[in-house]
């Protein structure tokens, strides 16, 4: 059974000695191994978060992270960051070739990295101002607002769009 939490009632969360999240249900029992999951990770990353129990069923729902107390929000954000791996590209530094496959060197929110783009079809437009790039190993990179990239980055990216 899912508990939908109103904005005034924050979920009781804690980390156990193994570092896993635990949630206190309405019956007062702690459920171990709770995992936060975003419903819309690209379009609404801070809204519609489910807390999923070890059996794979939703145990609680948070409409907006902004309504939570800072310590609870920090626990959920940290767990989401650990679970999800979608680096955000901030700048394109270098592209080995304008023909694919090509090696891209990019600056992301997690540091500078290199990856191989197999083909132009691995660059997908998710929304008007969101691109998702998948490298040859299946790692996905996000570009939010590509028109706001620096001039050099836009010129490199335009060659593939």
C-alpha cells in the first residue's frame, strides 16, 4: 500500500549502518532497503519521487522535494545521485572527427571525460531544449539547453545534428 505524503508530512528516513535507506511506515515499522525513484527524471527531476521498498512496490510518494525538510531532502537527493548516472555535458572540448564513429572529449558536471559516439542516431532530442547522447558503452549524457552552450561547443554539436 502506498502512502501519499502531503506537503506538511515529511517521510521519516534514515541511513542504517550499511548505508542503506530505511523508511518508517505509518505503522511505525522501519522498512529497510528503500530506494527513491524519479517518475520523470529529465522533465521534472525534483518532483514525483516514489520511495520503493525491497519488494519493488511503492511505499511512499513525495510530490516535490522542495516541500521536504532539508535533512530528508538531502538523504533522498544523495540516494538518487548514487542510483542514477547521467552526466550533464557542460562543454564540448574536442571531437576527433565529424564522421562517426568519433571520440568526443567533454566537460561534464562530474569532470572531463572521453567517449565514442557510434552514430548520429545516438543523439536524441527529448524535448525542445534537451538532448540525450548515448556512447558506445551505453552510458547516457544529457545536454540541457544546447543553445546556451559556448560558441565552440555549439559549433561542434551542430555538425552532428
